[in-house]
């Protein structure tokens, strides 16, 4: 009987150790899966912001923003709670904008050719091009922590998520840019340079037809909503 004393305690200690290791491994692997999920979400955001901001933001600054937004919070730590699962300094974004490939390139050129011709003929700045195929890869490195047991201690994982997005290249820097681009497609926009002369001629004619005072040749206001869209009725404009 003395030889069997403490057997239950020993068996319980061994089982408890195994269960603790299983629990530690489950938490660690779930953290890796969460890092992979966040890499996918970060790739979607990189595609959206890369298409929206275009050349106004660099890949390096965008990768720092994605690292701080998706990989640096307290929810993404290892099982010991002392180390970040993902090294934020290892988050990298590589992106490029190339010409539309395949049959889409033929359709794009067929649509843009007459618009470019019209813009050049009317003296406008129609700068829409076919360089609208955005591709890229975002990657994140997972380093093993010294507090974790083998094999997690020496584990080196790199998650990489690719994305591709066909943009419309209609992003503009400001309302004057929109006006300059659209001016190449509006024939009356070329008459805007003689608006002063036109207003002088309208002064006597508007006595017979007052609505001519509202005529503004070639006026393009991309940042203004027409009054008749706001309150359901046309409003007289004081001047162009």
C-alpha cells in the first residue's frame, strides 16, 4: 500500500500539465488565426485606400497605418500576455498600378479614345487613363516568444495576402481638378472666357426676358448642389 501512496496525485499532476500545454497551444494557435484574419482585412483596406488616395500616399506610410490599426492592439498578444503576436515593424505593403490587362484593356481604350479626342479638341484637361489595375501584397511576421515552449518559441511565420482591384481612375485632388477635367467634355465651357462680354450684352436683352440673367455659359461647379435639387424649385441666381 505504501508503494501506491501519491499515485492519484501524480496522475493528476501529469494530466494537469498536459491539459495546460493543450490550453496554451490552443490559445497560441487561435492568436495565429486571428493574425491571419487581420492580414486579410488589412489587405482589403489597403486596396480601398490605395485606390482612393492614389499617389497621394506612399506604400510605406500606408503600411505603418495598417500596422497600427490592425496589429498593435492589446487583443493580439501571445498566450502569456506579455508579447505582441505580430511584430508591427515587419508589416510590409507592396503595391503597384499597371495597365488593365486582357480584354478589359481593349474595352477601356475603346471608351477613352473618343473622350481624349473630345477633351483635346475643346481645350480641356481630360486626364483619365487606363492605368487603373491596382495590385499589391501585405505581409506580417510572427515571431516566437521566449516565454513560450517549443515549438512555438522558435516558430517563424509570415502571412501574406494578395489583392487586386480594378479602379475607375476618376479620383480627383479637389473641385477645380474636377472642373478642369469635365470642362474638356462640355462644349459651352470654352465660352466661359467671354462671360464679361456676354453679361454686357444680356443687360438690355434681359429687360424683355428676365430669365436670361440666370444664363452662365460654360459654368461647372462640382462642389455645388443646384438649388432645385434642394428645395424642389428653381431659384434665381444673382450672378455667374
